[in-house]
C-alpha cells in the first residue's frame, strides 16, 4: 500500500466521519505538500475511484460528488464556477483525461469520457465522449457498458475460430 493522495484522502475522510477534529486537516495538508493536490476530506469520492499518477495536481471542490470506479487523471480540476452555487456531480465509471476541468453545478453521466484538457461547463449525458474548450459531445455510445469493458480490457479475450483440416485425397484415389 502506497501513500498516494487517494489513500491519504480515504484515511482523512474516515477520521472526519468519526469526528476526529485535527488529524483530517493534517492529512489534507500532507496531500497538498506530497502531491501538489487539494482533496478535502469533505468531498465524496466513491469506492474504487482512482487518481492517475498518485493524484499529482488534482483539485477537487469540497462539495463535489464523485461516483464509483472513476478514473481521474493528473492535473484535473473538479470545482465550482465564480458566481454560481454548487459543484459537479460525477457518475459511476467515468474517465477524466489529463488536465481536464469540470466546473460548476453540472452532472456528468455514468460511463462518460472527458477528453484531455477539456473544459466541461454543461451537463454530460451518460455514455458520451466530450472534448474541447468548451467541451462538446463528439460521440455518443449506444452501449456504453460494452465500450467501457472493451477499452478497459475487462472483456475476455476472443478466441479465434478453430479451423478443421479437410482430408486430402490420397494419390491412389485421384488416379482412379
């Protein structure tokens, strides 16, 4: 077990839920100094959520809600927008590319993919792939679960069909 930002966050979040007053803040500062990240113990990060490269440069709003099994790459910001209330809500099995910004009171649907350096300021439908500044839907998957499994390498390897050899006629049979 390493001391990446997610591990330290989980410990801080658990202590905060148990009412420990000082140690969660110390762990938040440790995350900041070790990983150049701000991941408050108040943020809700679902089980199985991972931070790419140990969470280098990740900033998450304290009111943000992140679903289960989300992959957050390095240098990602999940935060609010000036003058607007609320923070992003990110669904399950979402993948967020390096340097992406997810800003404001928006909802990102399950199985969505946010491209690297995208700036997301509007809701993202489930199974959509978004990219650009501001982010726009560039593809909508009809079956996002299968696409996710294929791209993450979770589907079993396909076995090639077995070829049966056709018996060749012997030289005597062809002479007749």
